[in-house]
C-alpha cells in the first residue's frame, strides 16, 4: 500500500471521527451518521489495500 493511500484513508477516518464528534456534541444525528459512514469507508479502503498488498506478496513469492 502506498503512503499516499494510507494517508488518504487515515485522513478520511479522522475527518469522519471529527464529524461524528461534532454531530454528537450538537445533537445533529445526520452529521453524526455521516461521520460514522466516512470512518467506515476509510477503514474499508485500508482493508482493500491490504488485500491488494497481500496478493502482490504472494505473486512475488511464486516468481522466486
């Protein structure tokens, strides 16, 4: 996984956490839900990148 991808995914998670916190503090359920969804998307993207990296590692081992 590239550094840029990791950074973008973590930024999405952090942004989502901030939205969720603000939504919770202000009683804005829609913003809170949007923040939760953003966090989930960031985490899902990280898992996808990890699976892709694992596939590359397996492919490299078979080449040797």
